[in-house]
């Protein structure tokens, strides 16, 4: 990518345009071994070697993060009252101005993708694409085969909306039941409302997958990591069945 050096440094969080100008003036920047003081100089982010005070600057346009979202945190970029998933990021990741792809309820845990790639986010969230998401839930009440069949046909939510078919698997049934549910849409509180439609209540909810990717079980609640190049490619090339 062809980019002005001052814009690149500002984009990478090395300061405002004014602060970057001072960095350059102080002679701390080298491109391919040559000191550059003029912010208007263009570089090729693929080919040129940029060093700032002896450390290499690697340009990234997009950032792709997988978080194990903890309960009590809002899936938003900012909130006047509550901590958000963006607040959990290191400053070096926050500078990319990323946002959560879709929402998990405040009390829901698990798989959350965070990126600044608007095109990929749209691809994953578009209702036309039917990207599947799988959840693990603990249900107050006995989940039965009748519920499995009801979900398979789609259920009617409290506002009259008819859901698309959901794939419900009973892991344990009793006074409380453990289930997995795969759905291809993301209405507000959808999993909770689907169970309410059959007279049951979700007491714990965790998202396990989105499209081709699974939650990294090595991540503790609140931890995150960058996606590998392979995982990013999987997401970009993913075509739901």
C-alpha cells in the first residue's frame, strides 16, 4: 500500500499528526536506512523498511481479535456506565478503533470477534448469509425432544417474529438441562427468547462458535488473541451451507 509516512505513523498510534511531525523533526525515523524528516514522503508498506528509534514499524491496516468475553461487560465500543469489550484491549490494539462483530448480551460469555474490518463484519452479520453461531446454555427446566422439534421448525418470539430453524442438541436433561443450540440469525436476546417461547429460562449462556471458527479454550475470560492468517482467510472465504 502506498501511504504518506506521517499518515502511517498516526494510523499506527504513534501520536497525532502534530506529534508525528515532531518525531520526524527529531530525526528518529529511517526508511530503508535513510533518515526521513518530511512527513509528506510516501512509502510502500509492503516493501519499505521503516525504523523508529531503532525499532521496526510494521504497518497493519486491519486487526482481527478473538476474545473470550467475560460476563458483566458490554459488547460495544463505548458506554457511559459499563465497561466495554474495547476497554479490555491493550492500548496498542485500541488505536486501530476496532469494534465487536455483533453483540453478546452483558451476562453472556464466550466467542467474540473484534475487528476494524467493516467489510468482513458486514459479511458475517448479513442476514442474507445465514452464518451459524453455536451456543452452550444451561436451562432452568427439562428440555425435551418436543423442544428439539419445535426449534427445528422455528419458534414464535414474544413480538410475533418467527425464527429460522435452530439445531438444538440436549447434552443433559433434568431439573436443569445442558444444551447446545446453533442458529443462523442474531435477533436481540434470541437464544433466551427462543427458550422463553417454550416455557423455559436460560440461566447461563456461552457462545462457542461463529462461522468456521471456534472459541479458543486456552483463553481465560477477558483474554484475547490475534487471529492467525489462516483463521482470517477462513473467515473471509467462508460460505455457509
